[in-house]
C-alpha cells in the first residue's frame, strides 16, 4: 500500500486533474485512505483504475459506515487492489446528510466501472439505506422486500423477540406451538 507521503502525492495528482475531488487523506494502522467528495467518485475511481502507475483494477469490497452522531453521518468505503504490486487503497466517500430526515443519502453507482460492485452496493442499500444512483437493480438483497428500516444504522432499535432454546422448555412449556 502507499505510505503516507505516497498518499499525499496521489492526492495532488488527482486534484490536479479533478480539483476538489480528494478532500483529505488518512493513514491509520498501516491502511492508506483517500477521503473524497462523492460527487467526484466516478472520476477518482476511473483515475485510480486507468492511470499508468496506479492501476487499482480490482474492487474487492464496498461497505457502508454510519458515524452517528457525527455529521456528515454516512460514508461508503471502497477497497481497491493493485494486484501487480499487492497494494490496497481505501476510498472513503463521505455522504452529505439529506436536509429532509425522511430522504435517503445518495452516491453514484460504480457498477459500470467495477461489475463486482453490483451485489455489494445492494447490500449497503439494504442495511444502511444509502441509494446508489444509476444502479441497474437497486433493491433489497438480504432483508425481505417489505422490511421497514435499515438495520445497520446506529440508531436502529435493538431488541426483538427473545430466542427460545430447548433448555427453556421447562419455563416455557409448549413454546413450539
């Protein structure tokens, strides 16, 4: 993975071609990350994939993050790999909070650049309620279609029905009926 100075050089090169695309860098626990403006997501990922010397051609993971109660609250993380150099680079698209609390946050879909993002974006949508604009089939993938809510959000109510085990039959006779 790029070291901290190498990360700053990547930031400078990207911002030279796409001003304001990279907002910051992070180098924590030997993990290099570019923090980007989600409006420039496609340009940044295309640059990282196609530019000679970068060639991060494999998208290994797309996942959501909820930083509640911080604002902006959501981010989408993209894990890119350069398989020739065995380098990993994380891209964090910080998603602005919608003005209306009933609206869902939106980022562009990257399925056209990286087909492997198809099901991963659907999973992030399913659990965090982040909409991937331009996704070819954005619908729930793991939760039932009629499920209400976004279970991986930090403010999602925790609880539900207690799990009953066979050892509980003494205190809950006939629990299976």
